[in-house]
């Protein structure tokens, strides 16, 4: 089973109504929710580890998880804390910038003891995804770090920092937390922009090597229109191009990559310490690129189902 630990929130995305007035469209979102949805739609068994409010947004997200066959922790449902909200603005290329309402929300009020108890009880978890706003916020980030540090044995940890400077209170503290989590991770997926923020004094390639030197086995670098790259401690270096398709918006594209890679790893039964071949890395990245292309072809974070990825691949090969 794949477990996803992190934020589920409501994205309010600015747009125009039918009357031409400015308005916000609301979508279930957040790194964890999107990655969980992507993996589940692609065929994986998925558990979301996070609290969900009894407020109108929490109820909406609980129904969204149910509709997408994502399992929830029973005691984390219908809690009294407010839901986290993200306000997003899209640029002319479909890229999003965010501000968040976070204080006292379901994301910040999940404790390390509650995380540890869930991991103790769910012995069927083979892969654990962590990220990204929940890691950036001091309260929730410290809880996640403590919960993982206290464990004698961890599953395959997939870490997506997705660095968002606008919500980071102190970047030095944040960077220390990210690097501490990196030491506990099997795989880190991040963009070249993320890497430049974490290691501003080095090149992107040197930054990847620094992560590998910390003990991370695999680094997946997302490079936008330049595709995806997989580097491993074993010396593996594999790249695939991005899919050239019309982009509606990029919300959820990176999380779709995460969900697709996790699904591939689980289906191939690739665990921490296992050898990864060039062919496997290429297949995983190609699968992820196709899934992300479907997501970016439509409004909001709306990851594809498995048959949609297959159809997209067929259409691309027919052109």
C-alpha cells in the first residue's frame, strides 16, 4: 500500500465568471491530496494520513477521497479544526502562484504521536509520500520530521519538498528540516527551481549530487518543458522529454508525476536498496510524463485514470 502524508486543502483559483466578473473556482487540492488521487486513479491502493475537517470544505474533501477510492484514517475524519485554504493565481502560461490560510488548520494540528500511531497500526504500508506545504510550515513540518526520526524502520520514503518561499517563516530552519528529511528518504522528487532554492550556491547537477551524498538513493528532477531526469546513487542518469501538448494549467502536474512514479514502483515491487535498471527508470518517467500531460491538458488538478494515460499514449504515437 501507498500512504500519503501531508496537506489536503481547498484551492481557490482565480478566474472569470460567465458575466465577466472576477471570481474564484474551488477545487480539492494540496500536494498530498493530488498525489493520493493520482496514484489511486492509476490503480494503487492508497491511504491518506491527515486530518479532515467537519466544515464544508472538509466534508467536500472527504467525499472527494471516497469518490477516488482513497482510504482515510477513521479517527482523522470530521475533526473540529478548520480546513486549510490556498488561493491561486494563474499566469498566461497556466503557472500558478499561491498564498495560504494555514494557522490552526487540520494540516498544522496533526501531531507526531498521531502520525507514529498510524504507521504502527498500518503494517501494510510499503511506500510513504511526504510533502510539501506541510513540510514548509514549522509546526506540521517538525511533527513529520519527529515522527520519521523516531522510527526504527521506515518504508520507502518518497519526498516532494515543492519549495514555496511565500509560506516559509525562516528559510534556514526550513532548509535544515528539508535536509534532515532527505537523509530519511529513499527518493526525492523536486524541480530545478526547488533545487536552486535549497542549494543556491551550486549548479543544479551539483545540487543533485549533494542530495545523493546525503544518502538519498534516487533523485527525480522535473524540468518543465525539458522533461524529467532520474539520477541514482548507483550512477544511473536517465532523461525523458516532456510531452508536447497544449497546456490549460499546471496545477497538480508535479503531484501527478509523484503518484505515477509511486504506482510504478509499487507495481514493480521496487523497494529501498533495490537495483533500478535504465529501462525501469525510463518506463517510470515515461509513464509519469504521460500522466502529467493529461493533467495539464485540463482545468484544475485533475489526474488521469489508467485508461486515459493509455489513450493519450496511443494518440501521441498516432500523430
